[in-house]
């Protein structure tokens, strides 16, 4: 029986095979880096090395042990410790490797553009995106974890994952998608935009440490509409832990941040659930549609677990990974909706002895 998500394979050239392997490797590394970035943020390791690109001017924390130890003595639980320095620098090393791999993808896409029959534009856009992402990584450190910059860095990572997913989706075979399914394209685009809004809100919750502002569910602090300060909660240009006035951020502002993220999640769950249900029976779309459905349930469970178990690190990282997975699945769905026009899949006859 033919696999419902795989079209008959055809022979490919050695250069195309190398390109595909590089794309899939880089795509996988991008997903891993996003999850590790969440680990960096959630362990408060973003300033483990408070300069950039090195660590107190050294390539590794080994050469900066004196400075790190001095910082530890002043603040034993502060942002600069030996473990946090290594966590931050490993994140930077992997980010640099990712940039090198994308340079390789861009060169191969341009070098064999006629053979691949794909414009290299998407690969070059991905290269520009990873350079911008690197700049935001530097600003995250130099601007002392400013919430606006940290959230933008998260959105940049998700954008990079989306671009890499589209590159990978072009290289993966699947059943042809019926041409009539193009009616779902605007809904998939809207779903992707909705996901990015919710990811931005989630990043805003995380970087403002508002995850525990509401410890009950479905109400918040025992009320459907608790006291909230939206103006200060969503003031964009301000320092970490501050309001726009420079004072320490209030509980009401943190409550507003959490409350908005939680309630927009219901909208995302309903719309993306409908999109997955509408797509699951369409040839070529079943795989990403099922993945969207599974990840929506996982996000609901990890989100509730975060509340009831007071934000355990593993669950919080998985929640971030689930958001990345939803971007991945939705971009794959959208890429297939923009793939080649309908060609009936071959039907294999079944003979009985």
C-alpha cells in the first residue's frame, strides 16, 4: 500500500542529495537551537557572559574564570556564574555553526539553481534572516535582556525556523495536493500570523517573568477579570523588570501580560484546530494537519502544567518547543498548499489469488 504522505521517488543527482542532507541537518539544528534558546532564557543565563561575542573578551569561559569567579563572589545567585557562562556560550557556538551551514545552503542553491529548478531567493532570504538574528542575539546581551529585544529575538528564531522549514518542505516528497485546496491558503496564512502573535505574547510573558501571575485556571486570581494594568504591562520600550516610569513593574501589569496570553491561546486553539480538521482528509496535507492537532493538545497540557506545578523548567522548555512545532507544521502545510498543481496519485491495484 502506498504511504499517504509520500509520492513515488525519483532518482536525484549527487549534488541535490548533498543539498537535501544539508537542508535537513540545518533545519533540525534550527529547531534544537530554538529550544536551547528557551533553556538559556528560562535558566537566566542570557547574561552568563555579559559581553559579546566573547566571554569577558575570551573565546570560551575557560579564559574568563577569574572574572566569572569574582562576579560569583559578589552575587552567588546572580546572572554571571560558571554554569550560566557555559550555557550562554554554547548557545552562541551553535548559532555561529547554524550561520555557517546557511551560508553553505545559499551557495549551493545559487550554484546549482538550474539543476534544482528552484530560485535561490528563499535560501538568500534565510541567510539575511540568520544575520539579523545574530544581531538581535548581540543586542539581547548588550541591552541587558531588554524585553522588547528578547521577544524580537524569539520571533526571529521562529521566522528562521519557518524559512528553513519551507526549504526542507520543498525537498520532501509527498502526495500531490488537489488544486481545489488552494482555498485553504488564506486560512493557513492567517493561522501562521496568529501563531506569531501568540508566540510574541508568550515571549513577553517569559521575558517579563509573568508566567506565575495567575496561579489558577480557568480564572485568574479567582476572577475572570482581575485588576490589570495594560498600559504598563504592554509598554514596549522599557528595561527588564521596569515600568515605563522606571519603577519596578507591578503585579497588575504582570497579570495583564499573563491574562492576554492565556485568552489569545483559546482563539489560537480553536482556529488552528479547525484548520487541522479541515486539512486532515486532503491528500498531501494529512501529515502536517495531524501534527498540528497533536501539538495543540500538547500545548494545552504543558501550559496547564506550568500553572499548576509553578513553571518547572522542563515543561516550560517543552512549551516553547511546542510553539516551534506548530510553526513548523503550519509552514509545511502552507508550503504544500503552494506546491505543484494537482496530479492524481497512481492507484495500485490489489489482486487476490
